[in-house]
């Protein structure tokens, strides 16, 4: 499959900001209580099911957090520079370069998938492809946690980010109901939805979804 054009912007942007992103983004232990609780819940659900892929793992902070919770996890990211930083910081874990649109993972190989603040860079027309990859690579009974920015269909085009570096990626803030619908169409069963409104710990509306692939 030909790579979607938007991935080049995402790759180049995160290669550019990688060092400052790593410095500026919170450690998982510093997240708000709800976010920490959802990660802990996912870890408990997925820990015994087989390998877990942290898709869009960035510099590996959340990957390492899951590993510390007993999850057999590895990381995948479209940015080679992010993967370099993750490997340097956590040499005991496995990190590979890859895209959520065409995962180099066998059918039914995964016990779990974490997509943590990554899919909002995916144009809505490509989300069915991404979610179909989630379904394909999950084993029956495998668990998914998807978390990210949500909204009312806003399309954001920032020009600078993370240390004032130039970026060209875009963000698509879909309504939570739309995300849940797309997961359902991909054959995944959503069991939990949590929407966090902006407050002291959450700067933008965020949604977290727990789902599984039916047996």
C-alpha cells in the first residue's frame, strides 16, 4: 500500500521536535489521576494476554511505564528520531519504526494495543484503515486503549510546537461518539468511554476508550 501523504508531515515534524518533546512532555507518573488510572486499568486488562504494542510511542515514556506495570510491551513510531531516543533511554525494551496504517505485525499477534495521543494526527478518512489494522493485529479477546484529543470536528494546523520548532502535521479533533462509531465499524467492542473536560490537569478536551476484539 502506498504510504498516505500525511505521514510524511508527521514523521518530519516529530523528527524535528523529538529532543524538546522528550524534555517537555510529562512523565506518566506526573499525569492527572484519571489518565494514570486508565493506563493502570489497561495494564491490568492486557498484561496476561500476550504482547502489547504501544503505537505512536514517541520517546518511549509510556511504553516504559507499562513495562513497569508488568505488561510485555514494545513500541512503534513513525519518527526514526523518536525511536532513536526511546532505544537510548530504555535499551531493555524493543522499539521499531512503523506506521499505524500498515503495521509489520502478523494477524492476531497482539494481546493489546495502546494508541496514546497519536490518532488525532490521522485525517478522518484514514481512521477506518488504522482501526482495521488494530482489529487485524489483535488476537480474539485482545484489548485496545485509545486516548487522545477530542472536539467537535476542529481541524488544527499549528506551525510551531515543542520548543518553537516548525511543524507541518495537522490535528483532527473528532467527537467521542464518532470515534466510538468508527471503532465499532472496525469490529471492536467499546466497553468504556471517559471524556475529560479542560481543567488544571487537562488543557484540552480528551477522550479515552477501552475496547476489545470479540472472540
